[in-house]
């Protein structure tokens, strides 16, 4: 289905064409007609399926063709992280360039001057506000946000927001909103708490389920079966095998990020780290250095696996096994983008093998095992048992002495800039 088939406003179609959008993705085909008809939505869709345009385009169309208050917030998009807010704002800049739609981003980690400019925008009104929960509540508590005309509420990556403890914040924000509105909820997974949230805020929703994305064929996948203390030195070994342009190493905890970062820094790798203990300005600078190739390696928690648009990653390493198949796809999906090829390795310990087999089952394929070099000593051996738990090698594990440890924009409402 082509975007021209939806009957969008001519000015909106000019922006769509300028962004290079031609054919709708499955989630866009299914979601857009429901939103245009005014239905509430609950959609299971991951990053990379085109869900951002799936909710932006029909909301923009309705703002363009239907009357709405000029000096009020008309649509609110709530997201879990500043990075995702920035990405959505960048998409809006291109799509809305030929329209008079205004929007403002409201998120934490910025200074007093930007907070003041966010306040001005919320006082005077904007068609769309993109916000993180904590920052929006800071503004709502002061009582100046103009919300009487709000007609559209979007919760993007709702499961991630609940994982980050934002359930009560979301409910509090909703308490400030007009009761008559259209609600759009997007989530990669549908755990019970998402169902609870949906039952609280949605009215007779249309439900859309997009199957888990399969990793692109352009990604060469592999797994190393290792003991935990072997991981650090194995990372260094892999990184020395060829000259990589950009590498992301995903860890499941900020403690692992910090430890691995220090180990790689001491070994003279051009490495940066991103985790929740860093101030927003620090995270932004690390990302800027990585995108500009002043840093070759980025060690990060899953905060970086969603909503980050970096095109030229040639290697992803899962230092820890992701929590589930969706997280695995999100992580390795950072590579092999923009028609390029990439490699993704996962380090699997004896204790994580069963969890990794479940991910493989969800993906519908086995991830090829890679040979751990002999100098690393004995490694776990996968058993042939029904539960696929590993049997430990009986050889003496003298590698413990050799290997390192390894635990596990605000501002005034703006109109879109011309697409490049």
C-alpha cells in the first residue's frame, strides 16, 4: 500500500515525499485507518517496524483537517527516554515542513534556560508536545500547561516506560488531560501491566499485533559459549581481529557497563559508555563523539537499543544475554542498517544458555556457535539434555588467573526544518 492511498493532506504528502516514504509498512497499513477513523489503538509493534510514522501521520492529518484550539496542546506523545523524544522530533521536522504544525520537545537533563523555554511553549500552546514522564510532571505541577484542547494521547514504548517505573507517572499525567480524547498505545510486548494500563485508559480499542521482527539477513550472527570471567578478555580479542568502524557492546546492567568500560579504556581502546548514572549532557557528548567516530566503541545498557538512529554500526556484541527475543532483535538491529552488512556476537555463559535457547526458539533458528581461542582455556560444553543446560568441562579452570572480571530539547514550539 502506498502512502498516497491514505488520502493525506497535500502539504502533508509533500513532507512524506521529502522524507522518502513511499510504501507503508504492515503496522502502518493496519494502524493508520483506525486512527483516521478516531478509534483508540493498542498495538504490539517494535522499533524498526515504522510505528513512529504509523501514529504521527494520521494524528497530523486529523490536526490539519479538523478544528482545534490554537493556544492549547492538542496532542501529547509520552516516551520513555530523551533519545526517543529527540528521534520523534527529528521525524516531525521533516514531515511537517510544508505545514503550519507546531511542536515542542519536553524532557529531562537540560538546564534552567531550556526549562523556562519549555514552560513558555506549554503556556502559549503547541499542536504537539513530545515528552518524558518526569519532565512533564514537573511542568504540570506548576499549573501553566494549556491542556484544555488536547484530543490525542500517544504512549510510545509503553512496556519500556513501565519497566522504568513510570506507571504512576503516566496515570498522574493522564489525570490532567481532558477525558474526551483519542488514545494510542504502542508496546513491543504485552505483559499483564500493559493490559492493566490499557484497560484503564483505552475505550473500545482496535488491537493490532505485528509479529516479532526477524533480524535482517545482512546480519551475521554468532554466539560464544564462555564462563563469566572469560568475557572481558574475549571482548578485547574480538575487537582486535579487524579494524572496526563503530562497535556497540550491550550489557544488562550499569555495573557491567562501568567495569567493561574501565577495562577497555585501560587497554587503550577508543571507548565511551552510556548508562543511567550519567548526566544527560554527558550522554549526549558520548553519543556525539561516537557518531563522529572520535570513539570507536560504545558500551551501553539497553537504554541505547531502542530509539537511537545510528546507521554505520558494523559490530554489536551482547556482553550479556538479552532478557528476551525482542530485546535481542532490538540490540543486534543496531547493525546492518541502511542496506549495509553487520556482525552480532552474543556471549553466553553456562548459566545463560537455557535463556539463550529460548531466544533462538522465538527467532526460529539457531545462532551458530563460534570457536573460543584455546588460550582462553576450557569453556562450558552444551549438553544434549532436554533442557539444554550446559555440562561443565572437567578440566582445571586455570583461566581464572588470566582473565579479567566481568559481572554481570526543549524550546519554543517549532515548525519542521526542510528535509535533507
